[in-house]
C-alpha cells in the first residue's frame, strides 16, 4: 500500500487532483472501516477488530469505492486525507 505521508503530500501540494463525489454520507461502520483501511490494515485484521468477516469488510470497502467515486483503495486513502477523515 502507498505510504500515507506520500499520499498526503501529493494531495496537499495539489500535484495530483483526484475527482471525488461531493456530499458523500457514510454510515458509522463505513467510516470505521475507512479509518482502518488508512491504517494499512488488511480485511482480515479489520474484521477481527470490528467483529466482521473479511468478506463483509471487502463488501464495505467496495461500497466505499463506489460512493466516493474512486478506482481503488489508494483513492479511498487520498479521499480520507483530503477530507480530514484521517490525519
């Protein structure tokens, strides 16, 4: 996974301008999973921490990708950084 510090630098310096869906609303569970993804945890690790199966975690991750309008997990991390969901 791409280093969070590097992604934050790219986003804050505006050298990379991803396009995200605006006004996205997340459930508490989706935010919880997004924050754990940003901590570079695997689906199995996230599932164990929040009492879900890895398959359920992957389903939530895919739903997040669709909601935000990105192509992959790195896009989710950039979205979270740009919108202050994680530091």
